[in-house]
């Protein structure tokens, strides 16, 4: 080797050594980004959730009734707390609140009578549902009642009001000339939230309202009543609260958590309590009230499956023309302690970012479907997460699991906890996934969520197998897509969030991106309301095991969707939220509300009503959202602060659609894009401020004022969309 | 050299090379923490701000009137924009809003008359102030008027109501038996915000109100009227708006920015407009109205410096007993375009964290003190920041500089911008430092700020020299401490924030940590109100240059305090906010409101009113705040995400004290700990919800209801303090 060679070799060696030193130095330096390490765990997590376990959880949690406020439901809370700790959560706590609940008087039962002209009760509705086989020895089954009904024994003629919808009362009063003032009304269940029926009855001046399940709405064709099938038996009836809370939570502590020290308003000042007696009955009892009604028969589309005329009472009935109807309601409101179970897994990288999976635990009776099919799924998700933690996984962000109490009494447990922790949730919550009933039909998946979650929902369902027999090898996405394609594009149908479950405070009040998923019926062909045995004693373990999901693979699929959502939201370095999807939805909603307004072309012109500002705002949002995602593609994901900044923008987008001033008359509904419909709490309305301003505007007392309100609401909507767009722009002007 | 030696030497060499490689590799790896590098720049920044420059800015910006909505004020906005760009800001923009302003009718002047029994005006107040020397040729000096006064020409007897405070009207009505209903009232300026006087007059049923400057309130002892001294001349009068906005901003667009597309309410539905004529006069004119009043003389402490009886009018006056007073008010409300100037310096490390220095630009006339003494200081801060940027400095966080418009018309420019950007500000704003008038006296520093800024204020003032002659070598802190020690501890006195300047929307509505600093009079010995020439034409450059601050070293000191605050807030890696100071203040406020309630021991007992929950909450907050700062001492400041997390906790603490439901009847006052007093907008009230519930409670119509409201407010306050404490706890339960 010559000297030159030696020198070269030596130089090479030094270079190599330097390089090794450089690389080791580079790598030894600690960095921030721990997020990617756990990506591969998603697959493990989904696989870990198994049908057999869910079946086991469902069986275990449905043996006894567990009504909110009962000892059984506290016992169940403790059991869940203990099991979640065993599964491996970092911490689990019971969080109590003292809220207003409502129970029947045990010694003075509620019922409805037909009374003759002497005041004698010649027919009484049943005091309880026939108990299903195997549950005969169970005590503490609460009979069907309308929680928070006013007490009272009003007696008068009975007027049939169809579903008790706003349009039904309009038809009665405006077209049919039938006045409900001072009467007792009877409405069939279905179509809208029962609380709205009661509110409408009160607005119409009724002094009581009877709610019944008509077979047309609670029996599927060709299906036997339970236990031979999954239809509602004639002796079954639908329990449920009849509040109009509009998101207030505990009626005595609106806006604030119902702690021991919290000031409670008087019952007179309470939010949302009905001022009239309300009571639910089954169709066997309903027949007795309805078959003797007089007056003209209602329009065909009001008739249901029973023989219905408009009225019962003196002068209207055929056979019993001196008879009246009497309600006997003795239900008591009482402040009662409830318990949420809250479990935590501390985030490894961003412990101050929260992803929440929450669903209720309290049930009217056994809760076979509502809520335990959902609670069993949450339980399995917690178990799976704990299993992964034992393998060394820890999510990037903090996971919170919640077992809410008193959902059935007005979403109370979830709302009180949201009120209690509103500040940290607004600062830190990335998303809320709801876990109420996981199944209400046997057809396909149903998802309601905020638009920014659309893409993630599609992605996750592509990673889950179809639970349907004969679809081996097909993904849930494919199965769902095949059964329920969107009318707007070639993808499965996803709907807006309405209300009626525990996401309400998180989404509508706090502006936290939210979603829910469950297995459902065929919404195009199966026209019955909800699922037939809804809120009856027949919601047992067996109805799921025998009819809805014998293999428990449907519930497993739902578990994987809900679990996959929270996993991705908690663990992806960049939040899997899609602002362009939000833009597309806004465009759709703007067009839709504009079309509604266009039904009044003359008034639009006369009052100079323009939607231009809203369309400009939506266009602005669309451009900004696209730009945001383009910048996101260029993001240096190794820069921890840069990632945090875009994640903050993504997280706070949903918050940006809220307005602390709330919607008119509904201060706790603060989301300007979505709210529960003012006419049906279950349904979601887009641009609700504009919608409500336009509603029935042709009958407004003061047209000028009414159209001014439309213009004001358009202005608020346009501003809110622009303001939300601003949050996605580069953070410095 | 032997072989071993050679080997050793070679090994050494390799080791050295490896080490060099390692070090270069270590250092080459990019890291996140850029914060410390610029620490040394604070000293440079403070030094860069110089008296001579401030003098120059003040001179330049006070040559012409620049009333909000005028061409001159737009010209000034453009000039400031251009100069800020030249100074080196990253971007500067003019941001327009179209808000309701109010101007006198140019062809139909406002004045007050004494009219005889024939209706002849036998005395008229002057239409303008005598213009100071040197300004005789200036056009567009708006005459003294009460902005947003109703139009009208009410004529009646005149009743003197002292300062027009709530307690003054109580005394008149309850003790003296004097009814103001249907009368014109005359109140002296001072003690409280003029809008509150007008509101009180309306509540008392008055049909007009005259406001005058009494020498007792607007002249200092032994001082000559301007131009020979700095007292108010007899022909001077105080302009000012007489709104009761309660933080709403533009009266036509409450809650939303007044953009072109924004819906505007009708004038009838506008927020805060007085329904009666209002007009201000000087003491030369006031003497004419007052000297002929009849009725008994008022109590000694009502007399002021003029000869005052209670009334003027038929039956009450001595010499002119058929005379009445007539107001002639023709002021017009009109929607007018205003312009904020907003300048940005992008943060190097956390561009999505904002520190704001804002003050108004619009002036009633020349604005020598209000606001240009403050605007000149902002201008100098911008210049100094630009200078540092040219030396390579860039703050860790984003700095925003604002020159607000239409502050004098109800804080409109600042409030509209806050409404426009509420979402990004709530997400991103660390602090807001206000920059209104920088001087109102010649004695020492005055600071009003949120408790978490106390420590930083003390720290900064220790880095600034005393501007006082004979105090060379003394710090501003020492000079201030010597002159105005706190009654509670051995440190200079710092007060709560009230309102009356542009921080209002940022602090009270949005919950952004805020503060203000200015040079002031001796609050213990100098009893005149504000400063004598306040809002008169005599607020010139010369009054500052000749009397208030001939060396401009006081303004320089104020510039360094304001500048030092924003510098530290923008550049410190860990935010310099002190939660323990907040805890101490909360303790003080809780004790204070409890003492107030204790004035009603019997009622407290009868209605079971307890402050325990509030005291427990404050104790809880105190423990949590101490723990937080202990953890902060252990913080690994090299961990960018860990630093960000605690900074988020610090930043959001102030936000946590706000409640979207707002205070009763004041939806835009959302801070539960601080609000402008309901009886004097200028003053800050702590626990305002409880305070207002207790106010005059002995005269409540329904005692039960009144004490229930006290209990409700205690509950809200206790919850809010607990909720704020929660934000400082470790982020995972």
C-alpha cells in the first residue's frame, strides 16, 4: 500500500468513524414524536374485541333491572368500576350527582279509566306489563310510566291527535276545527320524541295526554310478539321521560352540575317539566279507549292499526256517550343520587388531549337492548384496551370511558358531568363517541356523526369484517355500502346527529366532534318506530340472543367501529378529522335551507332576504378547508409543536361552530350548524336558527318581525361559518 | 514513537474524531426550544423605547382632531399602518367595521336654555368651547355633546341630583322626598361613568339630563385653568358617550361583528341607547342654571363649588319663578365605517399563541392625553420591536398590536374585533395589555390587572428606572412602592380592572388575562375626578409637554412597563402568570363579599345563606394553585410538549373564570370573578353576581326570591372557582 493509499484509507476510516459518531449523536438526541410506534396496535385492538365476550357482558348486565337512582344501578356501577380496574385502566372513579328523578308512587298506582256519568270507573288500564318468562321472580320492575309527569286526575272527553306532532295539531286546529283546549288528548307513539308530543299538547291547552303504542308503529309485518318474535306484545308499553329540557340537564340546576352545594331552583322554576299528567299504555288497553270514540273518523293516514275516531266523551261517543276519560297519575319527582363511572387511560404523549367513549348504564327495566347492548360493547372496548396496555401499548392521547347514569331521565348523568368539566373539556376534548344501544335492527350499520368524522368512519369500517352470514371476506364497509348507499355519492349513508342520547351536551353544547354507530333495520322498508319492544319489560337478554344477534357478530362489528374510532382519534399523530367533508356538508345544508326559504318567493323579495352571505361563507370555508388539508400534506410530522398546532386547529374546529349565546330560547343548544329539531328532539336540524325562524312563517303574527329574524339568523350562520373558517387559516395573519 | 504509543495515539485520534462527530450530530439535530435565546433581548427592548421618540409621536398625532368615523382618523390609521410596516412588522392591516356612531347636527346645534313663562329663551349655554391658542384655524372640532343622546326639546323644571349615582337618587326619593319623574335633572360629572348617571335618571323617570363639570371635581387646588395650568377652564366641557352597553359593542349588532353583511337591529331594539336627551356643559354655563334654583339647599356633601339648590322651575326659584329649563338636542345616530389598525409579528416557536397590545386612536378632539399619550407609547413599542427584529430577534409567540377606533363611542373598535375573532382569541390569546391614556397625573404608576399578572408587573417595574427627578438610580418599582404601598402587603398597590377602556371585551367577555398601566395622580390627596381637562378641547400636546411630563420620562416609563409586559408574555418559555396570586385575590374577594352579606345577619339566618361552598372552593383553588407552581418548578423545560401543556393550563386559567351564561341581565359580561360595577362602569366589582344580588336587598319586593338569588350566585361563584381549580390540576384524573 503506497503512502497515498494509506492516507486515503486513513481518511476513509476517519470519515466513517465521524459518520458513525454523527449518526449516534443524531439518534441519541431525545425527540418528541412517540406517536407512530403504536400504529400497528389498531389491528390488535379491533381483533381483541370478540362476540363471545360481548355476549357474556350482555348476559351479566341484564339479569336485574337497574333503573337510575336504584340500589341495583349503584351496585352495577361498582361492578363496572371494579372490572374496569381489573382490565387495567389507570384509574376509575364513581362520580355522583344529585338530580331530579321521577318515580311512580308505589302505593298509589297510575292508570287511565273510562268513567261513566256517575263517575264510576268502568274500565281501567293495566297497572303493569305481563312479565316475560324466566323473570317472574324479579322485584323492582317499574311499571310503565311517563317520568316527570305532573300529578293529577283530570277527567274529560278524549281527543285523538295522531302522533301529536306540530303538524298534527295544526291540522286538527286549522283544518278540522277541533279544539284540544281543556281536553285530554291521546297520541300514538312514534315519529317524534314523546316530550315534544307533551309540549304540543300543553301548547294546545290539553289538560292531560295519554300515549299509546299502535301496532302500526310497534309491530313489524310477519313477526310474532315477544317471546315468539320481537314485536311488542299488546300488554307492553313504552316508558320514557316527557321532559323538554333542551339540553339543560338536571331540571333544577340548569347550566351547572348538581353537586351537594349547588343551588336548586324550586319545582315551579324547574326546566322542562310538563305541567299536565302524562301516561303511556299498550295497544290492548288503547283499544278500549279508542273503540268507543265518536266524531268523524280521522284521515286515512292517521288511522294506525286500531279503530280510531277523533273523540270520546259526552255527545261524541256512540255507545258510551256519557262517559269520559280520567287519568290517575301520582308520580313523584325527587332529588336522587346518581353515579357515573369514569375510567381513564393516561395519554403517553399528549395526556391533555381527551378522547371519550361514553354510554349510559341505567335502564328502564333489564335494558337488553337499551342500553346494555351498548354498555356491553363499551365494556369489551375497555377490556381490549387493557389487554393492549399489558402488551406495552399506551395511547398518544388520554382515553376516557364513561358509564353514564340517568340517561333515561333526560341525559342527566352525561350532561351533569359535561357541566362539571365544561372548561377542561372545551380546552382538551378531541372527540366524543357515543355508546347507547348497539343494535336496533338486523340489517346494516347506522352512523350519525359530525361531518369531520365521515372519512374516519369509512376508513374504520373498511378494517372491520361484515358480521352478516354469507358475507365472509366482505368488509363492513362493503356490506353497509351495498345495503344503504348515500343518495348523494357512492358511499354508505351517514346521517346528522340529532339528540336523545348522551352525546348531546358534548356535541351540541360544548362543540366536541361526536359520533355514534349501531346496527339498524332497513330504513327504507321497515317503517315501524325505533324497535318494537323499546323501553318495555321485553327488552331482555333473550331478545338479543334469540332474534337480534344470535352470533353476537353484529354487536362485535359495532364494538369494532366504536372502538376503532376512539383508537384512531386517541392514537393518530395527526388527528383523523376531515374539514373538507365539513365543507361539503355545509354546502348541502346551505342549499337545503335556501330551498326551504324559496317556498316564500314573494316574502323573500318583499323583505329583501338574501342568502348570499351564507353561500359566500360556505364557499370561503370550502377554500380554507382545502388549503388546510393541502398544508397538512406538507406537515413535518417530526416537529412536535407543529403537529400540536394543526391538531389544535382540527380539534377546535367543532368548537368554532358554537356560539355562547345559544339558539333563540334554547341557551344550551349552542351549535349553530346542528341542533335537535324544535319539533322532534330525536332528529337533527341543520342551520336550526334559520330553520326555526322560517317555520310556519306564513302564520306569523308580525311578518316584518318574523322575516327580520330570518335575516338575523342567516347573518349569524354566515358569521359562524366564516369564523370557523378563520380557525383553519394559517395561525398568523 | 513505539507501536503501543502509535496505537494509543491513533485510538485517541479516533476517539476525538468520533466525539467531534457525536457533538456535531447532537447539535445538528433540530430542537424545539428556541425560547431562551432571546431572553437577553428584554433589556435591549426596554432601552430602545425613548422619551424623545414618544414626544415626537405625541406631537405628530395631536395636530388635528381625529374623531372616530372622520376622514382625519382614517388618514391617521393609514399613517400608522404605513409607519408600523416601516418599523418592520410582518404585516399590518386596516380592519373596518360599520358601527352606530353619533354626531351633533352641524346646522342645528345643541344647547340648554332657561325659558321664561312666555317660552322665550332668556339664557342659552354656549355652543362650543373657546379654542386654545395655536389651534384657532383648526376646523372640525366637534362641540361638547353627549354621544347617542336621544333627540328632543324637553322643557320643565330642573332638579339637581348631585353625581346622579344610585345612592344619590335613593337619597332624593327615599329621604328627601323629591321626585324626578317627568323632570329634567342636572348632575355633576365625576365619581361614576356618565352612562350610569343617564341610566339612573331614566329609571327615576326624568325626561332629560344635563351634565356639568363642577370645579370641585375638575379643578385641582392651586392650579390655574389651562393654558396657564392644567385645570379645566370655565368654558370647557366633557364630551362622552352615554350608552349602557354592558359590553355589547356596536348597539345594532350585539354579540356579532358589524360587517357589511351583518344583520342590524332597528334603533328601537338597539342595545344601551338612552331614551332621553343628554347634554354636557361647563361650569360657567352651569352657574347660570344653578344660581337661580330654589327649594332647600342640598346636604353639604352635595354642594360642590357652585351655589346649588335642588330645583329650578315654577314655584321653586326665587328670582325666576316662572322659568323652566329647555334642552335643545339634535344629535344624530348614524352607521359609520371605522378602522382598526392591526399589526402582527409572527411568533418563532408558537405562532398560534397571541399576546396583544391594544389601545385606541380615536379622540374627541386632539386627544393630547386621551388616547394619544397611550397611542404614542404603542407606536414606540412597535418601533422598538421592529428594531430588535432587525437585530435578529423574533418573539417565541405572536405579537399583535392594535390601534382601535371608536373607543369613545362605547369601545366599539376593540369589541367588534373581539367579536369577529372570538374563536381564535379564545383558543390562542395569552394576554391582552391595554394602552389607553398613558398619563393622568404626575405622581406615580397606576396598574390595574388580573391577579395572575401581579408578579410580572412587579418584576418588570424593577427593571425600569424611576422617571422622577431626584430619583436617579431608583427603580420604578421603588418609586411606586414609596408613593403607593398596598394596604395588604409590602408592595405597590395594584387594583382590579373595571371597564371604560378597550380591554373590556378581552377580559370580561373572553377571559383573556389583561392589564393596564399608566402614570397617575396621588389617589389619597388629589380628589378631583379623572384629570381636569378630560375629553375637552384642552387635551392638547402642550398640556402634556408643559405640565404632565415635560421630560417625557413618565411616558417612557409607562412605555417600558407596557412593553416589558408584552415582551415577557410573548417571549418567556414558561408563561409568567402566577396562579397563587389569583388564589390570594380570590381569598380577599370572598372575605369581602362575605362581610357585605353579614350586614344582614337576621336574613342570612332566616334564609339559611351560607358562604361555606365559596370558601371551600377558594381554599381548594389555593391548594391546587400552590401544587401547580410546585410542579412547575420541576418542569423539564427541554420537553416542548410538556412546556406547551403547562402553558396551556396557565393561558386557559383566566378563560376558566368565564361562564357562557354571563351575569344576570348582562350576557356579555361573562367573567364570574370580575365585572364592571352595575352602578359605575369604570369600577371593577369582584364576585359581581353575588354583589348585585345583595345590592339594596333590604328594599327587595320579594325577600325570599332576593335571597334565593344570593344563594344561587354563591353557588355559581363556588362552582366557577372549583372549575378553574380543576384546570390547574394534573391533566389526567
